[in-house]
C-alpha cells in the first residue's frame, strides 16, 4: 500500500464514519494524558491548544488546569459533537482548522502547552509533519511544551504483523497492522463489524516513528525533545530499553 497524503481515509475515519471513532475515544485516553501531565509537574497553565481535538474528550479536564482551552480539528462532524457536549465550559472554545495551517487561524506565541494525542503523528508525510510542528511553534509561546503521541516504529518492526479485536458495545473493531518491508510505514486496516450490517472497512498507511525519528522531526521544526516515555508510563525509554507500542514525547520550544 502506497502512502496516501490525500485526506481520503481521514475523511472516512473522522467524517463519514465519525460516530465509530467517537465511541472509541473514551475515558482511557483522558486518564493516560493526565497521568503524564501530573508526572511532568504541570499544574495550572495559561493557554492550552488541543491539536486534533476530535470530539473534545480532553476539554473538561484541561479546562480545570487552564485559564483558556482551544481545541482545533479539521473534522466538522467531531467538532459538532465537541460543541454540543462542552458548550457550557466557560473557558473552552473549538475551532474548525487544518493543523497544517494553524497560523491562518490562531495568534502567534499564544499557547504555553500544546497537545497532539491519540497517535496522530504519522498521518502525514515527513514534510507535512515538519510543517505542522513549525506551525505549532509559531503559535506557542517561548519556552512552551508540546506533548506528541505516536505508534512506535521499532515495536512494529519487532512484531511485524499485529491483529486484534475490541468489543465496543454496538460494534466490534478489528485492527490489522502490518509493517512494510522497509520498516518505513505501517499498513493499517480498521474493520467495524455490526450484527446484520455490512462491515465498514477503512484502509490507511502510517509513517513509522521511533525515538530517533521523533528527535529528528522535532529538530527540523525548531523544537527540542525533553523526554520520551513508554506508552504513557512513568518509565523513561532511555533508562530501560523497553519498546512499547507507542511513544510519547515532550517537546520544548526554545525560550
């Protein structure tokens, strides 16, 4: 499968079939993110940017530690869910915006914490990822932190083919991941199975990122990697050599 820089599969995942994705992004990811923020010592922050915020699942908790929360996403369908659920949060706002063009919609040097979670690193080609992180740097204040979350390319190279199934109540999700021969990409298929209905299949390809590539990407965009964690645990990869399914990195914008 060739890497697809177009928005076709993303339109399916986060648009046409957004209701499935909404059902998946629940409490677990919220708990993980805040465990990491506590570990890093984040208390109250002024301005938080939730990049690719989806249905706004992080908004209620982030609004407790932030004076102002802004969630941005390119999916109209998921943003409508966020607005419907969290419109009463007094310090929250949601914006329809392509993360590759943040500076067209947001002020410069405003945010002191930027979050990009739910393994969204790798959705785009290298040049687009660099540009996206540069855009984040433009809207981040000097000394700001950014948390990015990615599948771990080394883990996929070790395991090569991963297939798993998850019961989500009204449907079952079957995930199928295959590492490409070169190890540069992961070929993915998500299959939503509902009783008595035709399966919904979304095929896509993700760029691989390991610790070294995350460091290179951050450097190319003007960020510095401060920490790399194993799958939201409190254990530093550099201390253990553990290769988990995901990488979570804290980046810093030079002051």
